[in-house]
C-alpha cells in the first residue's frame, strides 16, 4: 500500500480512537454507555444481524460502528457485495476504508499531499473529523490530524 494512503488510514484509526484497541483497532466496537466493546469473530460485521450500542458520550445516539475505521453495519452489506468481500477481517476493513476515501474524491488529494483537503472530503464519513454532522463529539482539530498524518507518514517511510 502507498505510504501516503497508509498514513492517512493510520490517522483515521487514531482519530476514531481505535488505534490502541483490540488487534490494532480491527476488533473495536464504538464505546457504549456501558464501556468499551470489542469483537474477535471477523466472519462478518458484528452487527450484520442487528443490534447496536448506545454511544458513551451521547446517550441519545445509537451506533453500529465497528472495526478499525468504525464502519456502520448499514454500509457493510453494500460494500461487502460491491468489493466481493468474504469477511470483516483486516483486509476487508482496509478495502472498505479505501473505497470510502475514493468515493469522497479524497484519494487524489492524499496522493498530491493535500491532506487538509482529503480530511475535509472525508468528514461526512468519519465522525471524528472536523465538519462532520454525526453529533458524537467535536472531532479533532485539523492541525492535530495533519500532525498525526505526518508522524505516521514519517514512521511508515522509515
């Protein structure tokens, strides 16, 4: 994978709060009012057959976000079919995240080094990015996200 795209994905995982979670974030479910949630069965999205978590910092918000990039179950079925995925494992989660970046028209921005533009383009997908309308929390500052991206890019190129 291209170092710029990998650094962007690492930044997303950090931003979504999954980077220090179970299995490098791949086994993380959105934190609920009853604490942190995880999963270890990657055969399918943990909420593919229903269910949800009441989000910890907003008791009026219910979510099915899971995995390193906090994909909601409602999108999983479509991406699973579109990308011909057989499970919710690491490679599948990566493929969906990259597809979402492509659909946001952010991939050329990442490749050209316009990380701020890429973050803005993806803000409608990830709740932790500035400009989102999910109501979970305010997200991270653009400066912090770009700093993390640069840290990951330097690390990946070393």
